[in-house]
C-alpha cells in the first residue's frame, strides 16, 4: 500500500530496514548520530542502533570515506554520508583511487559494498562553494555507480539497492527534494536501479532529465500540454550507467530531444547525454539535441541571480517551444 | 473594459476568414445577439453577432481583409466614452493576414506568482523543524523572487545559452528527413525546404504524397493566380479521393413519368430524384455506409447531398433524413437550401456529412453520359445525364469498391429504375 511520504522519510525508512535486517550495515559521517543528519535522513537511528553502528565523525571527509572503503573491503556494508557533494571533493582520493578501482585492481576478489549518500545541486542561496553540481566529475570515474532519485519511491528503492550492491554506489540526493512528497509503496517490486523511466508519455519532443530537473520537466510538460505540445518526460534515475534504450525508444517516437540539467552546460552530464543520443539516434533526429543547463559560472549568492543560472519551468517551456518550432 | 471581437471559427477546416463588411462603426451601441459584421468562410457568408451589450470600439479590422481565425478584429466597450477613445497601447491592433496564419501559439504571461523560480516546496508547517543548523546547514529559503521569464517575454540567460549554438540553423536536411527520403526513393536535392531553408521530415512526406507539380518551362508564358477559397477546397477534397478504388455502372431509365409527375405536382425534379435514391437506399442499406480506416461506418439515417453549380465552384447542400420524412417537408427544406446556396449563406452543417450523393447534369442537353467522383464519407454517387430524343436518360452510379461490388450496384440501379417508373410511390416513405 502506498502512503505519502517525504523523500527524507523514504531514505530514513530504507536505512532503518537495512540496519534491522543486516548487522553489517552501518552509517558514518558528520552529524549523522546524535544530531540525526543535517537533512534528517538518519533521524532516530542513533537511538535505535547505537553509536557503534551510527557513527559520528569529525570534519574529515577523506578520512571517514577512507574508513568506509576499508570497512567495505572487510565485507561490511558501510553507508557514508557526506554532508554535501561539495565536500566530496575532499574525499575524491578515497572515492576515485580506492572505492572505484580496488575491485578492478584486485581482479574482483576484494568486495566494495560501499554506499555514499550525498546531497547536491543548487539549493537556496548557499553561494558558489555550496551550490555545486559535481555529477560530471563523478560520472567520469570508471567503476563508480551513480543514482539520482527524484521521488520518495526511487529514493527508498535505490538506496536499498545501493547498499545491497557489491559495487561502490553514490546516491546523489538533491537538497531541495528532501521535503518533496510522493507515494511510497515498499512492497512494490523495484525496477533495476539504473533503469530510466518514462514519467509522462508524449509525441512532440522528449525531455530527458534527472533529480530535481525531472520534477521540473514534469511540471513543464503539464504546461506544454495545455499549449498543445505533448512532451515525453524521461527521468534517467541513474547517471552511471545511463539507460540509453529508454531514451532511444522515446526519440524514435518524437524525433526531438531536450536535455534538462542543473549541471553546468560545458562538459556537463547533458553534454554526454547529447553526444551519445546523437550517435544512437542520428537518423531519427529532426533537430540537433538541445541542452538546457546551468550557466558556466559559479552560482551567485543573490537569489534573483541564482535562479537565473539554472533552468526553471518557464525556461523548459520556452526551450521546448523553440525546439518544436525549429523542427516542424 | 473593452472586450475583443475575434474572427470566429466557422468550420473545422477554416483557418482564415474574410471580413466582408462591418454593419456598425466605432461608437455605435449594440445589443447582445445583434448582427455587427459579415464574415466569409470557405463556402459561405455568415453573420457575426455581438456577444454582449455595449458600444463598438476601434480599431476595427479593414473590410475585405483576410484574417486568421481567433485574431482580434475589433472591440466591444462597456461605455460610449471608451468606445470613442483611442485604443490603449497595450491592445493589439487587428491585423489583416495575407495568408492563413496559425492562431497565436504564445500564451499570455503567467500570473506573477507563477514566475517565482520553481523549486521543491518548503517543508510543511506542521512538520517538526530540523534541529538548529550546524555551520554548513542551509539558511532559510529567501522570499519568492520574480525571475524566470515567460515564453512570451524576454529569454532567460539559461535559454539563451541553449539557443546560442543553434543560431545558424539554415539550409541542409535533417538526419530523419534524409533517411525518409532515401526510403521513399526521393532525391534530397529536389525536395522543397521549409521557411528556414532546412528540409525536414514533414517536407519529405509532403513531397512523397503530393502529385508532382507540372513543369511549365516549355509551356507558353503564363501568370500564376491563386484560386478562390472555394476552388481550393473542392480541389483538396477531390485530391483526397484518389485513394478510393472506384468503379462505375451505367444504366438507362425513362424519366418521362417522373418529369410528368413533377410537373403536375409542382415538385422539384431534383428533389424527386433524390427521394428515389433515398428509397432505393432503404432497400440496399449496403450503400448507406462509408469506408473508414477503422472499418465500415453504417449510417443510421439517409442524408442525400446534391451537387450544385454556383458559377465559380461546386457545393453539395444536404437533405437530411431523406427517406423518413414527408415529401412536403423535404420540399420546404430544399427550397431553403437552394435559397441559402444562391445567397452563399450555407453553413458547414448545411453542406457536410451526406451519406449518398446525387449529381444532375440533365439540364445540359448535350450531356449523354458522365460519371462523378465519390466524395469521402460516402460510398456512392449517382450521375444523371440529359435525356435523349426517346426520353432515355443515362444513370451512372460511381461506387467505392471497398464498400460495395458490381452486382450490388446493378441491383441498386434496378430498384431505382423501378421506383422512377412509379413516381407516385415517392410521396409516401
């Protein structure tokens, strides 16, 4: 039975169930214990499972992420919370050189059941150093898996699938989606963690998006429908690997693709998506894929300027109109 | 407050209407329902009524201009002062369109609250607040800002960045269009391009489906003139029938008894012919069907369309329920339809949707025999030629072979000819 929950509640529930089921699952990070996590995701778990399994760490991203790598090597299932993706930069050695490569370098003999949860994206006026989209950095690391849930259901499923996976998985959460509400049915069978889904069918163009932009793309599609344009909305759900087939099937129907991302346009996630879809769908395209992305600049603190650096629903609607008009 | 008067949509296919004349001028008072202008569609001149009480206000679209449907052609004001005043700068002056223009696609700018940047909703008030923020926790959200522009307004930098590399999108052919052209065996170099010079799938499909344009380079010098809207419409309708597999069966009948009967009873001969067809249809309901891509449409009523020459073209006013109503009633309908046709006042419901058609060229004594084209939406049309010296008249039935077969047509004509010999049976259904 589906109930309406917030995304942080879905994540919290997934962690609770994982910890109850398997003693090898433990959490570590800054403020995850007594404080309950800066976005409440670990709320209540410290009281329930104790300080041994819900471990507060000092501000030392590379160290506690390294600790998680070591624990995973020993066969445990650590869930590392990095308070925001911006601080993951400090832990890139553990993530890139260790977590991503050790299973390969050991010929598959050393397991890496590591899960890293980290919020990212542009929230509200957190300024340049706290409003980064680093998916392009992480996507560029062979061996890492990246999931980007946009709904409570996916947050619940994908976190569980990540923890149960023997590959290192980054669960990239969006700071503005924690209080996003939606149905959660824990009994429904989950799709594979890296499969994309068509959130809304349409015939005129395909909107490819992920995380918060998938939510905005859905809202834009509703408005476009009122204006006579039927947009198909694809939520990628995963950035590594990417489920190309769902995108290719859609482009074969619509012949036009608009990629919407919060990541910076230059060498961002959308650049990869556009290039790959062009290769895969070349003869199906009526226009070059269009990318609507964050501006290639550090995010300004000023709220008005900040909002202008990343796509808004109006921008998606306007770009969709241009693309459909251009290619008709 | 002024409310716009718009060019009405008078039929499904109407894209543009001609403003024949205004019956009011700015400042004139009008009552709701009062006729204020005449507007011409594909086939008819229609009266445009005021939708509310008020005073006509300018600027009014010029008489004689072609205007896209749903475009503003004038205004109705609440009070006479406003009606006399100049148009406010925000109002769009009505524009005459030389060509059919699509209705404006850009929506009005959304209300201000929708212009705030879209973001996840803030946490509900009743939910417990997170504990006090540590150094790195986010500050409370700022008040909503008016930022992202609407599609109709200035373009945001995010959209500009997306459009910038696409600027020189002129010429060439899209990958999809190239593949389609190859599949359809068309030379991409000969395909017509769209307005931006790019050949897209739509142009390829249109080229594949359209009959080739004649090459007039070796013909005598000539000028190209646009035909009337009516001629366009007829041409388009006829071209659409090219996929109908058609056959014709001809018989002859002695129409003298019918002619005498019509003369005595002061009936219209065409009306009696249509009635005879309708009664033959009741005996052969196969003919009261139409082929559609989804299957056969069986009509529950017999509606006969009668082809009428109106000088510069052809229309087909329709007599409804031709087999189920008294002949007197049908005669009155026919009188009204003929009158409307002559005054070009037919509405789409007057000339569309027949289940069987009749075309009578019997008034041209030289026409010995001809066949007509079955319009879409029906399965047969009867062509009536002129009588010869012995009073014998050729009747040719054109049929859609997907719906009926040759023997069906022969049986139908047999019944029809029998009916025509006994015109008195046409009075009662």
